C-alpha cells in the first residue's frame, strides 16, 4: 500500500529530478556512465509511473459502478422514469417538472 502512495505523490518531483539530473548530473556525479545510468533509471521510473496512473484512470471509466448499473456496466433504468441524484427512481406523483 505504501508503494502506491509513493508512486502517486512522485508525480511532480520525478520530472524535476529528471531535468535537474540532465542539466547538472555530470557535475555532481563526475562520471558520464553513472550520470547517464541514473538518468535512464529516472526516466524508466517515470514511464512506469505514467502507465500505472493511466491504468487507474482508464479503469475508473471502463468499469463504472453505481446503483443503476448492470453487471456489464450498462444502465437498466427503463426510458420514461426519472432518477434523482442518489439513483432512486422518483415515483409518478413526485416527478420533477
């Protein structure tokens, strides 16, 4: 669970680290191989982070859960009925005008 919190909270810090390492990494590490290796690792972590967030977002839209959803994700409310915000069907005498 803690690794998912870390991945979600690193969204702004990781691109900053990539840019900082790209600009000043050679001076900090004094080795081109180490500098490029760390840059490659940071970019790989960033790509994995993007994929995880994209899956979470697409999962949220592809599998809607709600009181008016059938198992296939399709609505089963017949046409002509009024549904309030909470998903309850409004009776005939209480229909919104």
